[in-house]
C-alpha cells in the first residue's frame, strides 16, 4: 500500500485533509467541521513529525496518548482550555477512524485532560482593567503589539484568540460605529457566525487601536504569516508575558468579558466574584445572552467563565 493509505499525499496533514474532505463530500461531516478538524489534526502532525513520524500508518495509541498528556500539562498551566485540548485529541480519533480500524484514545481517561465545562472558582484577573493595562504594557514593551491587540479584543468582545487574530478590524470598526455591534465570522467554533454588542467606549478604542496595526492587511496577522505561524510566535509569546502579571491567557480575558457582561445585564456581580447568584431568573437570562455572545450553544458552558449557579 502506498504511503498514508493511498490518500494522494506524502504529507500526513494533507492526507488527513483529503480524508476529511471526502467524508464531507459523503455527507458524514459538514465542510466547516472538516476544515476545523484539519487545522486541529495538523497540530498533532507537527508534533509527530518532530519525533520522526510522518505517516498515518505509524500512528499508534501510545503516540496519541503521549501527545494528549502534553496537552493536559498545557491545560494545567492555563495555556489551553480543557475543551480545546479534548477537541485536539478527538480530531486525531476522527481522522484515524476514517482511514483504518482504530480504537479511540480517551482525552480524559487516557490523557488526563480535565473534564470540560468546569465551574470557575477564581475570578479572572482581567476584570481589573489596571491588571489588563499592565499586561498590555508588557506586550508593547516587547514589541508584541499585535498580540496585545488580540488580548484587548478578547477582553472587550469576549473573542477567542483565533477570532481576534482573524477579525477584519477595519470592517468591524465601521460596523461598530454604524450598527452598534460587531459580526464575528472567521475562526469561530464550528464556523457559526455571531454578533457581539458594542456598549462601551473601551470597545471602540480596542478596535481603533487594532485597526492601526492591521494597516493594509486583512487582519491582525502580518501579511507574511498565516494563522498557525502567528499563533506559534506572537500569540504564544504574548501569553507568556500576560502570565507574568497573573492573567493566565486569552481565555482568561474572555472570562473577564463574561463577568463584566453579567454585571451589566443583571446589575449584580458575577457569581464567581460575588460568591453566589442573587436572582436565579436574571441569572439564567444573562447566561443565555452571554452564551450567545461567546459563541457557545449551551448555557452550562458559561459556568466556566462566570461561576456556577449554586
């Protein structure tokens, strides 16, 4: 049999993309899901290549488990969310199920990645704008202004780092001024677009600052880089500097947005800050709204950002 199960490419990541595209053509996956899974599997392919493994035939459960355990360590350091780490392992399982008989590696049991949708017990430090400013000053001082702009957008609009990096900021700024909202399309989970309201001046300031960095490009990503290169260079370095002021990462800034939004919607501090829920009806309505603004389909996920309902 030819390399990579005869999928037409000697590159493992490209072969996986072909397998996923064919599954989408058969109606087994949506095309947006195939694209997302391709991006996630490519990260594993890079890690495998670093160990001298470049063929789908050579992947075994021990290799996937070791990769998953590395992801679990990143989750513990606050570099990845449990959900995203689990999704990275699940993408490997999906690809291998498409090309051969494969026993799935459990992200939680085999790899030690924590269960997703954990309830946040500690307030995100990014709620304090003074802490945020110190973090942004660190980034500017190390000439990581694009990473700083992504962090600012994560805080002011609740964006994922990929969404912030891929956002066409010139267009978003115009929409914010004209319509009082920003439409998030690129980099969203499952390819689902959403809108985020503009309700305070800091949001416009974050967009205006980021727009100057975008220049003539299509997004915050420099024209000579792609998303993957930007993530592994500027965003990775930016996360490390944010951690020096106590902000665990871009996900923590999404949580700060959610906590601030909760207070605006209910008139009460977020449960993770207040220690509990004041009005259960208001709480549920706020969680539904915040879930939509963060790009989640279930309100129980919001507990990871603002605390539980107990």
